[in-house]
């Protein structure tokens, strides 16, 4: 059986070898082998065999089929500084897995700016840090800022997604944005003002960690992996496309 390599970016950072296909692996990671364990997970299949940070020989020796013929479900290869040691050109499909193990797979592509310029963006950082932030930077600028060595607080590589923006003037009918805006709207408004008014501060933390509210229905344009200005974009399909081609996933993800 073929050994595949999966880079987990949520809820934890890890590299895992497995003989399972992506959908099987997603179901295994979401629900495990025991009933009652349910957790959404996001991972990227990568092309292995590069560099010397990961022990590819160990994976070759240990990620083998069981005597019964059952495939090896998981062999953990790294749980620390994993994302930064995966070159962006080794990234393949991103898989968004719901709590009950349903998977939506997205192809990588270059970043494409939105048709209409935005005054601000709301980002949920996913890996290796997880604050909820507001920024005047678009995803490419945000990646450059967050990974630039001259910035006092930076990371080598970052995974993040942009979130749907609430309509402050119509809170009752603002769309399906999950629970991310349920608390402290005044604080969020203040953060937005701070990055759009003074022309100096371009990134503002809204919450240091809000991972329990990360829902796929809150993702707006896509998920991004960035190193400097080099950004890989995984674009989210439209609601109509999800309804037509990924209905079960959309229901599970609370999009439909």
C-alpha cells in the first residue's frame, strides 16, 4: 500500500504518515476508532522525501501494513515546528474534515485578490499560532508581515483563513457566520477602527485564542499558507457549489 504524508494544521500541528486515503484518514482523525470521540480536523497532503528535518526512512520502515492486511492508520513523524519545515511547493490538496468525519478537498493555487478592495480583513490564524485578528492587510501582505524577520513578533510560515465579516447594521440578518462574533462586538469594532483609521497599526489582535469557535461556515474566501509574499490559496467553493457537489459535507459543516 502507498504511504501518504499528511500535514495537520488544525487542531494541532503535526506530520503524520498513513496508508489511508485522504477521506479515510480524515474520518479516522475526526472520530478515531472509538465511539464518542468527535473533532474537526484540517490537514494537507504533502509530497514527502525532501530535506533532512523529517525521518523519511523511519516512515518507510514503520508505516507498513499489519499482518492482518489492515493498513497502517497513522505514524506520527513530527509535532513541533512542522509547518515551517514543509516547502510550499510540496503542498497538495487541503482537506476540511467535519466532526463526523466528512471531508471537503480543496486544490492549491496562487493567491487571487478579491474583485472589490476591502478596508479590513478578519483572520483566524490556524498554525502555528491561533489568535483571531483584524488587519488592513490582504492575505499576501498579512503573510509578509507575519513571517518577516524584521518584525519583532513573527513566525517562519503561517496558515490562516479569512472570515466572513458581520454586518454591524443588520445583526439579525448578517448571514451564516457561526459563533465567532457572538461576544464583545464593541471590542471588535474598536479593533477594526484601530487598523482603518490611524494609518499606522495594520494588525490588531481580537482574541488570543478562539479555536473552539472555528467553523467552516465562517470561512469567507479561503485558507492560506504563507511564507513571505509566497502564498498558497485554497479557495472555498460557493454555497451553490457545495449544495450541488458536496451536500453531505455542507450539512455537516452547518453551511446548508
